[in-house]
């Protein structure tokens, strides 16, 4: 697969947000600063891994593609169901559906169903905001990185309207 280059800004450039409790309130400040510093940015992707299991046992979610073990990918779209302001959730869902379609074209077995959540996850900041969960806390870094290459190609195609 050819390399994909999407110009972007990493949240780590601003500050590392390691504690989950209160992380969305803290990250909203970072996003707002990023939007101010880089007003042309339209797409906001929160990448992480899904933490499933009971804490004592980590669950791995993977598949084989292109002869290699890779982490499965889940897109998460927040809504306004909890009553928080979120004018863009339908646009975010449309973006997620386009990205999911592109992922399936490249590697059908990589995708999990899109998770439409009651929480908004700061996705109210843009009509192109998503969470992309790459594997789980049970997957290896190598499996996640292999999936990242596929996600990058599918995301590039979605952003470019392909």
C-alpha cells in the first residue's frame, strides 16, 4: 500500500491527556485552541483503542488481512441524545458511513459496526469529527499499526471525496 500524507496536528503537540476522568472537558480546550491556531482544519479524529474486558482479562479484537494479523477498527459517532448541544451529529454519521465504506473497499474484515453513542465526545466541534478505535487494550502495537495504514488510506479517500 502506498504511503498517505494528510497534514494534521497532533493533540500531543499541545499537551498529553492521560487520565480518562474529565478528559473530554480537558481535550475540548485543546481542540478549541487548535481550531484557533489552525482555522483551516475541518476534520477532527480522536484515535484510541477500545478498553473492553473486566480489567483482569484483556480482549483482543483482530483479523487476518493481507497475510497479517491486524486490529479491527470501530468508528464511534456521538449524538445529542443526552441533551448536549451537538448540531453536527448527522453530518458526522454521514462522514463515518463514507469512511466505513472506504475501509470495506480496502479490507472488508477490518471493520466492526459503527457505534452510534448517546454521548457527544466533543464531536460537536465539526461536521467531520469521529472517534476511530483501532483495536483494543488486548491488541499488540504491531497489529494496531498495521491497521493504521489501512485507516489512513480510507481516511484520505474520504477526505478527498473518493
